[in-house]
C-alpha cells in the first residue's frame, strides 16, 4: 500500500475516533442531580415587589460575584421570559447559545423550565446543551442544572445576603412585569 494511503487512513481513523469519544462523553448520562430541600428560614419578613429589569440587575450582580472563576461567560436577560446567553468553544469554533426559560416558584425558590434552545444554526436537543453548559460553567452551589429534566433550580434560600438575611420568591409574573420576593431578616 502507498504510504500516503496509510497516512490518510490513520488520520481519518484518529479524527473519527476523537469525534466518537467527544460525542460519547457529551451524551453519556452524567450524575443524577437532586436538589436539596430549602433551608428553613425564620425571622421578620420584609415584602419586596420589583420589576423584571430591577430583578435582572440584582441577578446579574449575584451571578457575577459567584462566578468570577468560571471560564465560560453567562449572560442573563429577563423580559417576558428568562434568557441565558453563553458561548461554547468546540474545536476552536465559538458557538453562541441562547436558552429560553419560564420561571416557576417552588417552595420559595425558582425553577427555570427550559422552553427553547438555540445553538447557532444547529438543532441540538435541550438536555444535551444543558449538560454541556453544566460541564463547562462552574455554577455557584445555589444553582443546580438538571439536564434530564430540562430545568435549572435556583435555591434562593442558600444565597447569602447582608446580615444573614435570606430571600424567598413569592410570585414571578413576567408578562405583567411583577416579581414578589420576601426578605427574611433573622431574629437577634
């Protein structure tokens, strides 16, 4: 056999093996993530009503502070839905990612149910994109990505705010631009 044919076959085999390995690692079932029960919160309650834009500014501040070490940038926009934007680099190609979520209040915390995902022009299953994001981004301990359920769980009870106070969500009504929260200030 010609040495160029052998070299080509070895190169083609290596590329196929690498692609197969990457696809396997990305699609293999990972650890089953379970959310922790919310922390019990007791104290004096301060009710807060805010708009989507104000809540977005607060969320960005806490995400930025908690994800300083994350190599993948994550941008959040809150409008009629909650949108997460990011970029993943695969084989030196930057893939823009947009994920659309509908928020639901559960036990004072927020569950982001994924409605749509856009990865460039590719048609990729949402659970696959959530798994890639979860593997690439170092989320804080109060955010749990659940690819198999196509959701992100935001445990507000685990976010530390001033003086040991905690936050609970009461209502998120984005179409009417209304978000109700409770700030629980511990008894001294």
